[in-house]
C-alpha cells in the first residue's frame, strides 16, 4: 500500500482490478477547513485511457511492484511494436496506445527497459531526451533573433519547431514527453590520419 501524498510518476497502482501507471502527481495544500488534495494523471495500461482522479493526501492505494527487463526494439507494424529479450530471444508485442506518442522515436535495435507485471508487459521506459535527424525544414537563417522558430519534420515523421539556424540533415535532441526541441546534437568529428 502507498499513501496518495507519496505518489510519483512511473509508479503503478491497482484500482478496481485495473492497473494504472502514474504519469503525474501533484499535492495541493488545503485551506483552513478543507483538507489538501493530490491531483493525479493516470493511464490505464490495458486500454491506454487517461484518467485524472483526485485523492485525499492520506488515502491508501494499492501499489503494484513491477519487474524491469532490458529488451531490444525490433519493429513496429500497425497497432503493435515488437520487442525481444536479448538473452532468451523471447519476443513480445506491445500495443501502440500503451507506448503513447513516444513510440514514434523507436529505432530498430534500440534497447529499453520494459516493465512487466504477472508476465504481462505494462510499459516501456523511454529516455526523456532522444536524438533524431531533421528530414525537412526551411534553409538555415543566421540572424540575431532568438525568439524565431520554424517548422521541421524529423526522419520519423514527427513535426517539431526548431530555431532558424537548424538545417536539413542535422541531428537534434528532442524531449520525448512533449515533442519539444531541446538543442542541436553534438557531432563528434573523427580525425583522419
């Protein structure tokens, strides 16, 4: 059991026989007569549906312990993405709604932690920041304007807003959680002797 005020993103809860992943939890202090409240954003791991319940800070909830295994992404087709355990070669298919919008950043051969409960894959843990190549954008402009942004399409089809100095073919770092440009990726130049 866990107290609602101790909820953190990434935890799993069982509520009315359904398993939910905590995406966000925020405690709000109460006023004189009113007690505080914990606002949460939960995702049903079976259906992918979002739910935003409020709990009393001392309310006890049933938490679920999950097992994490590093698995390699093989391919995605239609509504599923297939992962393989590199030690046992066991393959599992995970529904795209469970992965969320981050599934657009999956690349063949990428190794990620997959969370299991009772033998069932519940979630894939993505890094917060990933690198992707810019496939299409307007030509670069070098100006003094820091507030200007332009549209760009990444090689995975995701649309982001980038600074004007970014050119097609460059690698950029993107925040997976909200699809925001973070910075230009550092490219190591190899010296040839």
